[in-house]
C-alpha cells in the first residue's frame, strides 16, 4: 500500500535502491521484515516486499551469517512471516555452508509451532531420519515424537540412518524434559 511505502521511505529505505540494506550483516529487507513484532503491520510490509519484483528474487538470499529470511522467521517465532515466505516460495531446506536450514533452526531453538509448519512442507522422507538424529542430539522430545508418529516414516533395519538413530538413542537418557 502507499501508506507502507511512505512509512518505509520516511525511515530511509528506498525500495528502488536497496535490496541488501545492511552492509555488515548483508541482511535484505526480507530478513529485517521477519523481525517486526507487530504482526498486522509486519505482515502487510512483508507481503508488499514479496510482491515487489525487485525484492522477491532475494527470498532465499543468505546473509553474512548464512541465514535466509525464513531462518530469521523461525528464530523469531514469527508464524505469520513463516507462512508468507513459504507461500511465496521460500525454501525450507536452503542453508549456508556452515549454517543450518530453517527446519534445523526450529529443532535447535525448540520452536515447535514453526517446526510443525515447516515439517508439513517437507516431501523428502529420507531427510526425516536426519532430522530425528538432530532432535535427539538437542533433546527436543516434541520433535522426536512428531517424527516418530509420521505415517510415512518407517525404520528399515540395516540402513545407515537406522543404525545412526540407534546410536543417538543410546546416548539419549530419557524422553522427559
């Protein structure tokens, strides 16, 4: 909307010039929009940015820390931002060389609501066993339970992931938090 554009331009953000606005962290406006605390204004701003043909291509751009805007939404627990980013095509598995994907970020931070949303957008059943190992390592019992209850997740004895999970489970002393 024009009101949002005016607010952004008054704050010094020229949408005609800036896609990456923070030279040190290399955050895009999408990274920063996910951190807005006011859900109504934040959703309106993020929606406007995602519809802007100059900004939308940066949806999966990594900042200096190797994080996407979707990772930021996961860390902030911004369900509204997460849903908007996914609806506009953000990758749930994009990660930097030394950083984690958004779904792993959710497991590590124990942000279960955002994890549920991301899990419903994963089609690769093979990646579920890797997520289970990470959940066990981070003592995230909610995620362990969610993954084990998936109807499409089956253990097959002898597979490398099955053996890795058994080793992980042996170091996991209790399922009580």
